C-alpha cells in the first residue's frame, strides 16, 4: 500500500513539473521524507497527506486509486482527467472507439 501511494504522489508531482524540493517546500516537509514516501518506505500521517494533496492540487482519491475499494470509480475519474488534457477531436475519436467496443461486447453476449 505504501509503495502504491508513494508511486502516485511521484507521478502527480512529476506531471506538475515539480521536484521533490518543490513539494517539500510547499508542504513544509523535508526532501528526505518526501523521498521516503515516494519510495514506499513511509506512509504520511493524515495531516501530512492533506498537505501533499493540496500542494499537488489533486483529489485525494487520485493518490489512493490503487488501494481504495472503489478503485473503478477512482480510475474512471483518473481517465476522465487524462481525457480532458486531449484536444476535442482526439476525445471524440476515443469515445467512438469505446462505443464500438461496448457495442461489440454487447452483440457478442447475445449469442
């Protein structure tokens, strides 16, 4: 669990172009502590986790996606967030592909 949460923290930190030093400064945590969290050696206390969530400007569920029971809902949220980054024409194309896959699966289950 620790490793999965740390991996997500690193992922979102890097996506925002932040160094561990930047996150440490925003959260008032040490760089060493941020590193231990990202490597899965430590799990932050709730108050520190909230500081990290706020510094990264993400929903807490996104950092917990791999450990929550509601992971499909969280993964759908992550997917929606990734799709929002794409141009409208690319999103439309992806939606059409997904709809085709759903139709295919529905038709296959009829037989």
